[in-house]
C-alpha cells in the first residue's frame, strides 16, 4: 500500500539508493546522508515518530529486495553476497543519519517547548500577563485556571533545578500515584513549586512529604509552605506569594516546623503591614534593653523562651540552659529596664509582640 507525505517520499528515496548501491557495491555519499538527516528532521517536525520512519524504509526495502540489481537474475553466490553487504551497509548508514536528524529536531522542539513552558510559569507565578490569555495558555499545560488552586513551595539546603534528582523523583512519584491531574510541577529561583486545584489537596500533601523526605540517597528538604486557596489565574499568584512569605517568616523567626500553612501565619503579615509602627513599638518597648550588660540579646531570648514555655519558669530555665534563679534575675531586669512586667497579662502581650517584631525586623543586629 502506498504511503503518502514524508514517509512516502522517504521510502522512494531509500529504494533509489538501495538500487544504486546493490548494483555498484558503493556506499552512501555525503549529500545522500544529509538528505536522510533532512528527512529525519522534517519527519519529527511533522509529528512522525522515528519508529514510523524506520519501519517505512525497511518495509519498502523488503518488498523491493528481489528486484534490486545484483540480487535479481542469475548472479553468482559471491555477487549476491556483495550486493547484500552493500545494501545492509547502506541501510545501516541511512538509518543512522535518519535517526540523527530526527533526534536533532526533537531536541530543538524540546528546547522550544521548555522555553514556552518557562515563560508561562513566570507569567503565571508573577501575574505578568493578561489573565484571559494566561488562562488559555494554561490549558496547554493541563491547568484550568477557572478552578480554585493552592500553591506549595519547597526549599532545600541546595538549589533545585529541572534536572535535580529530587525534582525528578518527586515528579515520578506524583505521576505514579495520582496520574495526570490538573497539576503543575516546576522549579523557580531554586525552589520546587507545585500548583494543584483545591479538589486535589492530597496531591499537595504528598508533594510536601516527598519534598521533605525524598527517600534514601537524596538530601531531605528543609521546609514546605502552602499558600491559601484562591480562584482564577490571579489566585495562583496570591497563593504563591503567601507560600513565599510563610517561608521568609519561618526563616526570620527560626520556626521549628517543616510544613507551614499560610493561614496559620496570617498574624505576621498583619504585624508587618505597618513597618514604621512596628519599628516604633520595638524601639519604645525593647530599646532600653540595650542598656543591659552584654546588650539586649539574652533578655530578648528570655522573653521569647518564656512565652514558648507557657511561662513555666522551670521549663523556661531548662530551655535557656540557666538556673531558675538566673531566670528570675533576668525577668526582674526586663521589668526594671522596660517598665513592662512579664507577670501581667497586658504587659506580657506587649512584650511578646515587640519581640516578635524585633525578630521580623532583625533588631538589634539591624538598626531601625
């Protein structure tokens, strides 16, 4: 049966070459090899697989074999062997050139596709494109932005890129466990990002577990933060920014958790919404602690650890590595220097808020 298009042209060209070499015993010339490379490139661009192109050539050669010069007629055994060797050698060279051209075109298309994907991810996460056009482009990558999505961001002790083994492992595990869903996995600025619809919360949970504990032979992740659920293309940007903010707050405050939820950290954006007011609170409440021997740091740590220990002196002293008597002395110094008594509820809240603000602003190491 005749084959039309590029496979048909390739098959006819292939037969002409085999007919020549079977009669002359020659090899393929450079222009002929380049022609096969061109067929490979054109075939890949037209959507033909390499297997399809190779099968077309071999099938055509098999069907025409009895009629090749040196094979047909009453040739001697030696002539037949020489013709067969020439044909097989030409076939091997032709298939190698065809494959080279096909692979070259595939690599080019992959690079172009990756560039398009990277541009889409940048526009999606930073909201730098018309939302309507962005939604249309998203469908190409399996996302339906009209739905409600959440974004999880993972960070490790080393930077992630598209070929990082942890990224590949997470991708394999997610696809193997959940199949092809309305999910996007990408790397951005050294972080691993997962975008999933609200209906696929299990995907984000699995992503967090895999990123934090990717398995034997892989370095574990440091933190994973998940933004809140929002709808539309703009919702993806908001959720992504919330996840990044959660990671930043966790680093500044040295929070112990490895899995962070943006909705559980909403108090911090509220506190930092008016940076000038927070700086004024820190300086007015905690500024006098700089007058203590050795500076403010040990007293700031005392306020923080006291709060974390539920204001149980024995537990706070244990966590600080000091005696209860030393702790009591520090608490008295805090009261005398600031005028705020940690034993009183309102004073305690003011001190805790100011210490939290100091940690977010980097004070006293960073001047305000």
